[in-house]
């Protein structure tokens, strides 16, 4: 980070005289160990660069075969806390009536903490961990001892045993039940009302069995990359982070130096400059618009620097096509005359003090 700051200082000076107070002294021995020319790649923002670096590759939706297979094989298993609705046709005495003032969950058979239910003629039945079809077969087999060819139907009236937890930047965070309908990450986020404006949709984490993995809803929404979607399991924790870290910084000769959140929409260099109040016309050097970006780790560099010569409208078109990335630093240098004026402004009080001091001394001498 110190090297990046040193780079900004060099850009601001642009080879001119150092203005008092406009630089921060660093340990000279440490500075000499950093050869910025070798540690930084510098590019001019040109149409060719935009074609090579900013062109969006054509994407086709990626089909998630594993997810599709998991959904096809999915079958809900009953567990403690669930409420079952059991019907034995033509035998109303075995079916708990659900009157107008009783909901199906109130009229159903609750799965106790030991994983059992009680049913007439059958007694206690262990149902935890079983599918409804398996429970139906058990009841039909036991009831056949008392009823000729019993017709039994079993459904889950209320899903209470399994849930997932959604936290963070969602419009309706909270818990969602796991039901007989497979629940995916995309559906859970949709059920929670979607993302808030402060959400970082590239940073959605899923914690399962003590392990946390990161997923990108951006790739899922924009590119149809269903590899970022998955089937949720009981006790999964989904967290959508804030986009506080997804910022860019606009510094130098702009109307209001600031930091900007990228949000879920890309932001271009032109938009960033406009949001920061544009150039300070009296002092900005339009040919010295720089974007400083952390270089990829595998390059051995500390930064990439992109320079825009924004002296005409064509250059602003290029700026509107240059998409910024999180943590980019946009820096607008001062024009040479502005640096000279600042130098004069800072040394003028000293010159005046020396001058008036000399005049006063001469008058006293006379």
C-alpha cells in the first residue's frame, strides 16, 4: 500500500518542482528498494485497450447437471417437530377431523421428540428419518390386521423440523423451512425479497457443517451460470455481505474527492468523475487522469496504471467505456500552472515577511 501511495505522489508531481507540504517523506533506504518502473505497468486508455481489456466475452448459460440430478432425486424425510396428516379412506373414525376452526396442522399427528407418532390400532410408530411413502406402507401393513385392504394417505401438514437461515443484505432476512419442494440458493434469496441496494452480490457465503464457501449471484443472474446455484440442506446459513469493500476512490483535482460504491451496476471512469463533481477547471490537468489498480498477484507487479488524455470529447467517450473495478483509485493531477500558483501562494507570505522585515530594519537604521 505504501508503494501505491508513493506512486500517487509521483503522479501528482509529474516531474515538476516539489511543493512544500505536498509530499510525505518516507525512509529513503526503503524507497530505494522499490523500483517503481519495474513494479508498475502503464497503459494509455485507447480504443485498442478497450477492445482488449474491456470487451465482454460472449457467454452461454452453464447447465448445472449435479443440481438437476439432486433435484430429481430429492425426497423429503420426516423428522421431529413435523406434523403429519393421515387419512384412512372410508374410516372417518381413524381420521382426526379438521373442522372449520382447526387448521390441518392443529388436526394432524405431531412427530414427538423421540421421533414417533401415535396412531389408533397401531400404537407408537417410529417415523423420524422416513419418507411419507414409507410411513404410509407401515401404517397400511399394521392396519391390515384390523381393516380389510385399508387405503392410507400420508402427507406433511406442517414442515417444522428443518430450516435454513438467511442473514445480511436481504429485504426479508430470517428462516425458511425445508419442505417437500427442493429449495435452492436462488429460490431462497428470491423468497427473502431479493437483495438490498447495499448488497454485494459477488460475496454470498454459505456455511454448512462448519465450512464456508463463497458464491456469486452476479454470475448466476447476469450470465446464467447455474454452477453458482445449489440445493440447500437443513441448517445451512446464507449470508449476503454489504458492498462496503466494493468502492472506488476519486482523488486529486476534482470537485469533491470522494469514495463511491460500485453497487450492482458497473461504474465507468466517466461516471466516477461526474459523481465526484468533474474536473476543477482552473487547476486540473485533463491529460493527467490516472486509474491506479492493484495488479494481479501472478504478475509480480504492485499496480497497473491507466492514463486518459481527456482534452477532447472523444476521450470522454473512451472514459465512458472504461469500467472500473473495486478498490480502483482515480487520480486527476494538477496542471503545471496550478502547481506553480500553489508554490507561489505558499512561499509568498515568507517573501513578504522578509521584505517588510528588511524595510522596517532600514527605516529604523535611518
